C-alpha cells in the first residue's frame, strides 16, 4: 500500500553531498519529511528517495546543514503523465489501434467444416448453408450468433450426423461434425446376433419374430442375459413351442434374432429434506472487477481482486483479443462478477419435509426411466430421522417396459 501511494504521489531520487550529511538527514526527519531507501555511495555521497512535494522544503534544510543535493532520478505517476502529454498522438493512436483490433476480432471472417474422419455422406456446403440459416455468417459479430441453437438445428436437419460442435477461434468459426456409421445395404438383415437384456427384470411378455426364445414369462433375467437367441438349434423329435422358429434343416442356423421382450423393472431412489432448511440466495447486489492479462502478467484495471461479500457467487468471463498473423500471447480481458448472497431459512414442517424428500427421490429415479416405460406401482418407505431434524425416504417405482436390444454375434 505504501509503495502504491508513493507511486501515485510521485517521488524523486536525490544525491546529497557535504560535511553535514547526517545533520541534513536529522533535520529533515525532525521536520516530518519522509526519506526512504537511504544509501551511502563509494564517493561519499548519500542517495535517498523523497516525495516530490518535499523538494522545496529540503532546500532550506540543505542551507542550514551546509550541504547540497541534486535530483538524479524521477519516478511515479505524475512524471509518467507528463511524458504521456508530450506524446498525445501516439497514445491516442495506440488506444484506437487496440480498439480496432478488439472490434475486428469480434467479427467472423472464416467458416470451416472439419471432421476427424473423411466426410462421406454429407456436403460441407450443405452444412454451411444450414448454419447460415441460423445466423452463422461471415462478416457478422460472434456475440449475435447462438452456437448451441445452431448445433441443435444441424442435428435435426441432417440425420446423417451423430455429433456437431460449433465453436469460435479468433475470427474463425469451426463446425466440427461426426457422421453416423451407416450399415451397408442389406447388412442389417444378414448380421447374425441375439436379443439380450440391457437391464434386470422379470419377464412379463415375449414375442419372437425370428430366432429361439431362451426365457419365458415369469423368468427373472439379468443384464446381458440372452433373451432371444440368433442360434437356432434343431428340436430333436419335439414339437416346437409357439415362440420358436426352428430351422427345417438338421444343422444349427445363425440368424439375426428379432422380437419384443417386456418385463417388470424396479427403480430405487433416496431423498432427504431438513424440516428447517437453510439456503443461500442471491440478494441481487453485485460488483465487478476487470483485469487485463498479457501472457503471464496481469494488470488490474478496476474493481476488487476478491469478493467484498462474505457469501455469494463468483462468475468469470474472458475475451481474448486475437487477430490473424499475431505473434506471441494474445491480450485477454477478464471480467469477474461478484454476487452477494445471504442465508435464508424455510420451515417445511414434518409433512412438508417428507413431501420434499419424496420429490427429490422421484427426481433421481425419473432420470433413469425411459419415456416409453409404463409405471405400474410406486411405494414410499419412510426412514428413521435419526434425531437430526431431517426427513428421509426411500422410493421404489415398478415399471413395465421393453428390455431387449440386439447384440451381434462376434
């Protein structure tokens, strides 16, 4: 803090010589003049630093102590501002240059379509055309483009794609795509495989369209278990069950198994809620700080380095000022927003806390239940509070859903 104050007020480096140098320093200190970084040189002179405002009073001290001093150096903000005033045009030109670079770096000059694998089934021009329909256009500012919306639009319009990522790098927008691996014509009908369970359950219904059933209604199955086999074995002298499709030949046959297997599946979830819940909420009050980063160096332009609020949030956004052909580290403007928070209490009551705990448990379960599943039962099991004022529940949901998926035979 003291160094910052010295810099703002300005200071000079003086060289003192004469027989009464010690007397000079004592008188100056007695009169409240702040001298620091005092050093004795080999030639017998003494060098010290003093505020710019103390130069005139020091002349009287020099006469009284029969010494002399001269200024050998100047430092601080007043001298830098004086130097800047002499070069106004250069400073203004530099500011305009940086402002121009910042504005130009905010516009898009190039749009590229890339892929880690060679692009086979889509056209780069088609991707660019669809991106233009969502506002990703050369010559437009990046802040007016919604990359997330563009990604969703490309996925909906181009079913050949399995993944899209739109990002900006300087003045270039890169659209990275991944194509779906499509089977060759006729491959789907020829690839042998089984229908296996992709989750645990109890079979309620099985319909075999091709292959041989390996389970029946009422059987308990585990994840990965074969439900409908693509290996059709001959039934030696026995009548084929309705759910089987035996081969007329005497040798086993490999086919692509197909069918529907529905089963009861159970999902379990845990939830808890305190009767008196403490929650941190934002008050709406906020402050910002702005920092300029160049390589490993950072310069605080204004604002607090740390949050002035005991509780709250901290959000950091940055903007790199880059341009084509630039060398070295780009300039980066870092804006930190501090939001004030406070602790609030909400009394749910015993029943309200239980209801909230059930909702939390259901939320964890619903994320795992597929949309086509049919919920047939729901059970809530309260747990002991443990004397800590927290309601705890265990929720079990029973569904009926299809659990079979095709898995090719290696």
